[in-house]
C-alpha cells in the first residue's frame, strides 16, 4: 500500500453546483493526494439524493420563489437543507486508504473536544441527545470512494422543515423518499460553537490522524475548463430534474361550471402526457387543455403558459378560473 498523502481543501464559495462538481471532479480525475478532506458550505440550498424525486421531497414553488437552489448529489440517501449555519465535509480517498472509522473519528473527536456527547447511530447518522446533527452518504467510482456529510451548527431548522414538508395531493411517485428524523443544531448545547472555530479544530484533528497533510485552496490542480463543464451539468435541469423517476401527479377541483381532474404523467421532469377529466359542458376546451399540457416542463409557469394559449368560444371565464387555481399550486 502506498503511504498516505493527505490534503485539506477549503471551499471557495457557496454555490452548490460548483461544490458538488468539485467532488465529482476529484472522483473522476484523482489528485496526487490519496486522501482529501474537503470542507465546504452551500447557501440556501436543498440537496437531494441521486435517486430522489424533487417534487416528492421539496415544496418546489415556495423554495425557488425564495431564491433557493436545488442540487442533486452523486450519492444516495435523503433530501437535506443547506445554509450557512451548516458545514459540509467530504472525504475522497483511494479505496485502499478509505477508512470510515477514521473518517468519522475526525468529526466525533473534534466535537467531543467541545464537551459534546456525540455518537454514531447505525452507519449513516451522528447524534447528540438522541437527535441527528449529521447525515452521511457514500459513492464509489472505480478505485475512488466518497464519504460526505453535514454538520448542523446553527442552521435554520424552521426553514428546512417548511421546504422539506411538501403538501402533495395524489402524488404517485417511484422516487426514494427521505426518512424524516429529529434533528438538532450543535449550538443548542454549545452556544459558543462557531463554524469558523469548528473548521479550525477539524483541520487540527485531521492533521493529527492523517499526518503528514497539507492545507490548500479548492483551485489547486483543477482543470478549470473541465470543472466548468461539470458545474454546468450539476446546474442543468436535465441532471436536477431529468434524473427523476417517472411519476404521476393528480389535482382536482370543482368550479361552478364543473369539476376538473388533471392527471399528469411526468417523465424526466417533463409532462409526457396529461389526461383531463371533467363534467363540463365544454368538452372541446377540456380536450385542448389536455393536448396543450404535453412535452413541457412540469413547472407552474410553463403549465400556466400552455393553458393560457388555449382559446375556445365562450370559455374565457373557465380559462381564467383554471389559471387562477393552477397559479396556487406548489409543485
């Protein structure tokens, strides 16, 4: 086995697509070090697991209206909310130097130095007072392995709960659902714990366990052109939404002019087809609405635009009321 050569890398920004692209870059283009400890943060972001359905996990309309960014990671697991009150860590290592026990020890030993009684729960979670402050996930590619996780320090848990508790009507989805856990911020038990100090102490612990190691910037030995392509992939709708398993979504409402039920079949984040059922006395309008809702993104603005282009005699009020209803949806 080669001797360990380790590096601590500090994130250079709060863009989730760039941070996740860097992880993928190091997995696909191994650096000279065989262990990287990457510390990074995302601002106002939800990160979903590789096989998750964002419409099943997230109140998408509210989240995006409030400036949130959706990201999909390489690893599996559940949906998590990231803000600047949360610190993320990643261990990227050759398989021969990938050691979960040592990797978790970096986090646990550091936090115990604050007097916090932290412990593992199963393979994926770290707990404080029987509540989760860290969820972890894993990904393997060739001879490389990735272990990454969160550390909740003073995250906005109210916001996280609001975004990650979508109210869905008749959603029949195949995506893997998140398991909701009781969570805790570390500052609840240690008010003086700051993220800057935590980063400093994590580096110290890592250097003790992985000596010799160096501290570097995220730009070291990275081909910026290749990285930009990967950032583009992680920011793209095709990766964030198109990687979603097919699912069906149904909404219904009774109006004065009749009941309408819209049954959407969504594939790769787009409407593959829409069946519209109604007892309205204007069947041509209903048929044209169904025809319009095909091969467009499964998003409220695009659905509104498509319905808005439907014109049938004597149906202006129907269209107006239908559009007003659709605009209230939280997809």
